[in-house]
C-alpha cells in the first residue's frame, strides 16, 4: 500500500541505534513513494570506508565533521526519508537546520528494546564497550531530552514495523495539516 503525502522537504528519522530508523525508513519511503537514504551509508560513500574504520582511523570528532558535511548536503535535496545516526540531532547547528528544513520524527525505544535489537547486529562503534547496555543507558539519559524537540515522537517499543510506519504516516499527515502531533 502506498500513501501520497505532499512532502516538500525530507522526513528525517532520529533516535538511538536499534530504534528502527533504517528498517522502518525503507518501508516508510516505499509507502510515501520517495527515495530512502541512510546518512551512515552516505558518510561511508563520501569517506570511502566503513563507519567503524572512520572511528578507528580518525576518531569520533572527524566522523562527526564528515557527518555534518553529509547532512548539510542531504537536507537540501528535497523530499525523501532520511535515517540518521544517533548523534546527528545532538549537534546544535545541525539540529537547528533539521528543525527548520525537515520534518523530524523521533523513533523512541526503551533500554530493553534497544539492548535486544543492537545485540543482534554488530558494527556499532559506540557499543564497543565492556557493557553495551550501560552505554545505551547513558546515551538515553544524554540524548532523550534533546530528541524530545523532534516534530513527531513515536514510541517503537511495542510496535510492529508495519504498525510503526502506519503511525508515522498518520502523524505526518496531521503535522502537515496543522503542525501538531497525534
């Protein structure tokens, strides 16, 4: 099933790793009939190496600088669904640009959900710690107050992927109609 919504700017999915941004974003883009991009994929293309390699070879600060350059470009490319890395919205300058030029959707999930989902897949440099769950808990404490500034907030803990996409579409329609959340 596809849904035609008159998007005039990107829909940007934010949230911690494991919240469902990439998987849900692909399905949302298909439903909205727009392109899907993942900022991490775009960063890897620009850098010519993996996210893990960028962190290892150049450090987090250089990764964040490259992430900012890529995001500055992507948010000007018109309607799309864009999944972002968990730190994108923490950059004050990027957050201001996203809030002015895109529709931000926070896919919010609790610690148990994130720990279970991230344990299924590697390639997450920030979780290469002795205790990934404790790292996620710290990230929740630091980031959730900032993520709360998103245009739309959707809890993904108990949602099926299809249900979450449906709720995002409903929230987008409402947001575009009157600028509010469901």
